[in-house]
């Protein structure tokens, strides 16, 4: 740097000292802080059957455990809608379902509110990030929202007879009659010589229906094509290695979505072999546990993602395998096998990141869209307002902020993920495309990540979850079913005015509905009603909740 001295000697000296001081300050400050990269790992239908959550004593998830030990685990995180479509839309666009009117499986990009609000990938893209994705992120894919999106969501492998997609050939009716997605479970097997009921040959195919049929070759465990999740894990790992191989022109937002343990519960045989059927432990239940519950949702026979499916899956699997114990053993084995499979997929991605230079400046988020029942309350599905359906794994590793192997017990929900990433990446939280959009509903989890023992945080509130009551109720927010989860209680209010209240301090399995117990402190019930009123204001629900 040259300094031209044109003033008096005294002034020249002062000017020189000032200029030198500026140079020193600038040198100490260095270049602008580098924005962190983000790796988002979404897992479909994953409940507490991971080792960290201890939801099942036989679960095997060493890779998810390893990630948890390097970051912060939210042990009381909940979905805002326990179905894939509305859960992912609320999480990745940051708006509660009751504020957008997006309650079930409608395409989010046709919703008047959501289409006018930027998705997480759009916001990162707008702020100068390169956005890369593969697999199932939002339930309905819009490639224009990404710089590059590799693989469309694929529910395969499924069985195909040349005309129809079928369930696993070893699944007996009536469970198999549910269909190729929800009525299918079992290991990949060689289908050579196997036929359908009409004697037509069958084969494995990849599952994405709108793109036609694509055969998936399977001879044995050593001679086969990769599953869709394996393809996405391999692509993501290679993309990380490629990004790490040269200086980044832009920071990246990279998202990978794994389908398992979403149905069909089909995975390579080696994962089923880890869980011998004779040794499977099924869920511990209270006899008559569903007797004091009031979940009612309509069943639309024409919708593959039909409501009311939890009771049907439970009853049909019992009939198919001859007893509740045998049916739930089959389901549990298949679910644990699929969880073990997706854990290996997570491990492949995380190994690529952790063995690269990108590790030190990449925020990692692992989440599931909702949980899944394993027979509790005579229910075998998602889409309920009970703990098994709403509680989700949520792990965040933030370089320089998260404490390794830390655990947060306070209630949070998926609505808080979007503002948390905006906070740590230093991005604007203005996500509206125009006045028809809505601002983010959640709050940054920074306080809890930096101090997992914090007694309170800016977003202190119950976790709010909604279940769509059925087609006859349209998308009217006042006619759906709602629940709130506080640090201690779960309160449920159905659209017919029925209530459930559970005390997790004394009843972690939600076996006793205190709303029917005359001995319970009525102040607690009144407080839960008031808290829900705050959460859903300005709705008016069933006479209990009034406008604030």
C-alpha cells in the first residue's frame, strides 16, 4: 500500500500513523468469515428404534450413534404432522400446517401459502449457496428449487408381474391385499421361477411409478443391483468427496433423503439375518390400551396413503400370521432390518464427510419426518397423535457450537429446524416471496445447542401436532385433530371434543388417559387447554379454545 504525503510534516506523521493502524486492524480481522456448509439427512418413518432412543432393545444403529456422540441429540423432538407430506412441508418451508392449510398429501407447491414462501433449498440458493439433493426431501419434488437434484424418491424395490406392482411374494393375505407398499415386508430374494397367482413370472423393479418400470437385478447378496437408498448414499458420498477435492466457489446445502424404514419393509437379506425371528421382542403393551382413546379418521379406499390404516394393518397382520405375537414379530423384524440398512447408508455418507476437510465447517442435521407405531394401542401405522407417531430422532452437529455427545431433554419440534439453520449460517429469516407467503413459525435452537442444560430458550413452547381428520373435513383448520406435547404432558383434542391427557413423568407409555380420571387435578387439564389455545390461535376448536 502506497501513502502519498501532501500535508505538513506534522500532519504527514499523523496521517501515516493512522494509515498504518488501519492496515494492522485489517490484517488482524482477516477475510470475511466463511459461511458453513450444511448436510441434511432425512430418514422416512423412523421412530425411536435407534440405540440412542432405546425404543427397542435389539436395534442396531452404530452409525447414527456415532453421529449423535459428535453432536447434540434432541431426545424430545416431535413432528408437526405425522404424515410424510405435511410434515416435510412444515419442516422445510417453516410454517405450521394449520396456518398453511396443508394437512395431508396435497402438493405443497399448489398451496396458496406454501408456494409463496421459500423452501429451505430456495432460501439457501437465494443467499448464494449451491443447492444439491437426492432422494426424498420434500414429499413432492420440484427440481427448479435446486441447482442439481439427482434421484427422484423411489419406494422400491417392489415386485412386478408385467402389469401390476405386488407385495413381497412370501406375505400371506389378508395383509398382502393392502398392496405393494404398506402390505409388503421381507428380505430381497431370488425370484427366478416365481410367479403371481395367475402363473405369470415376477421380478424386482425399482419403485418410482411415474417414470415407468426399471428392473432391479437380484441373484443373491453378492450379485445384485443397489437399492434406491444405497444409490443415494453412494451418490452423496461421492459428491462430498468431489466438493472436498477443490476450493469451494460457494458454500453448499446438500440434502439426502432415505426411504427406509418406510414401507415396503424390504431390504437386503443380510439385514434380516441380524434379527432372527425366534429372538425378536415385540412391543410391551397394556391390555385394552386403546379403550380410553378416541382417534377417528376417515378411510378413503381410493387413496394409497389412506387414513384409518393403523387399525387395518394391525388386524390384518394378526390374521395373516395367526396371532398377535407372530404378526408383530414379523413386522418388528422387518422394521429393525430396514433401520439397520438405513444406518449403513448414513454411515457411508458420514464417513465421506468426516474423512474430508469439509468436516470442520459443515453443519449436519439428521431428522425423521415422523415416528411409527409398532402395535401400541392396537395400531400399526403413523398418523396418530400419540408419542410413537409424533416423536422423532433429531440430531444436530454444529462445528464450534454443539457439545459432543450432548442431549437436550426439552421439547422442540421440526418447525424449529429451518430458523436454526438460518441462524447458524448467518442467513436472512425473511422467506416470503410476496405478501401471500408467511413468516417462519419456529425459533432457532441455538441456545439449546450451545447449552443443552438451559432451563429456557427463546422458542419455549409446546410441540404442536395436527392429524388430518378426513376428506369430509376438507382442509378446514378448525375441524382437524390436535395435540400439544410439553416437557411433561401430552394433551390431545379431537374435532368431536374428545380429549386425552398423559403424564409422561409417571406414564411414559401413555397408558392412562387422565382426561377421563375424575381424580386428576383439573387445573392441569385447564392449563393444557389454555396452552393449546395459544398455539392454535385464532382458531376456535370445539368450544374449548377461543380467540385470543
